[in-house]
């Protein structure tokens, strides 16, 4: 409780050349409740300036830590977004069952999960609810040494294959991620033509 981690990230689309840089500060608030379930509440404030506009998102994430199993379950989140100080509304995400992230895998091991993502957007224009069925397969590839703007790092490499079905149409997305072996922070992610890298990372004010 009270721990903070800061990230400055850059995403670039290799096809279009579009680039976005944003800053995110996350704080572990402590015990919380989400839809009647006990959880750990983590608040994240992300700021991005693009096209002369500044967007600030304040997100409450609700998770459950299973330390003995090295696993995390994500129940969902509630986000408020402001553009140049103007409230754009609230987005609530419910994951049923909770999305599972496992760190107890050996190289080459995988697991698959099916869940429904319910997204409810509330704005002055009205309220809209959408449901997406997902089938997620996550593979732990193994450890690698990679070079990113924060330096040369030992990382754990994961590959996630997500099949999403909405209105009877299924799409597939493959994401590869490298997480810092020591801090756990995301160092790099590749999804399609988009590449995201960590420019700066801090935990409790100290550079990783």
C-alpha cells in the first residue's frame, strides 16, 4: 500500500509513422471492492498530449494477488477521461471470469482462458454497453536480453494470442511483450505494426 510506479512510454506505428508518448503514474491504494468482490485497488493516472490537446485518464484497477501461486486476477476497472479539463465520461470494464495472468510458467508453457468483457460507457450523450467474448492464450517464451531506451535489460518474454468475437465476427491479435526481470515493468510490446517501448521507469521514485 502506498507504493508507486511511474512509466514514460512511446508507441509508434511502423506503417503510418504515427507516434504517441505518454506518462503513467500508478499508486497502490489498498483494499477495495469491485462488484461485491474483495480486491486490491490500484489507481493509474495517464497523461498524453497529441494534436494540441491534453488527455488525462484516471483509472481504478481492481485485482487479486495470489502470491503463493505467482498469479494475478484482474476483475475490471473504472476510468474517467478529461480532455483539456473537460469531462468526457466514464468507462466501466467488467471481466467475467476475472482475467488471469500467470508468472509460474516454465519456458514454452502456456495457458488458455475464455472470458466475456462487458464495457459500459457513460457520457452526456448517453449510456452504451458492449460485450465481447475473448479466448486468450498466453505463452511464456523464456528469458531474453533486450536493448531499449532505459538500457540493456534481462527480460521475461511472453506472447499473447487473443481471439475476440463481437456481433458474430471473430478477430485475432498477437502481442509480444518483454517485462523487466527485476522490476516487472513492461520494457517493450509489439502488436501488429505498433511498437511500444519504455522510455523511463521508476518505482517509489527510484529509476529502475
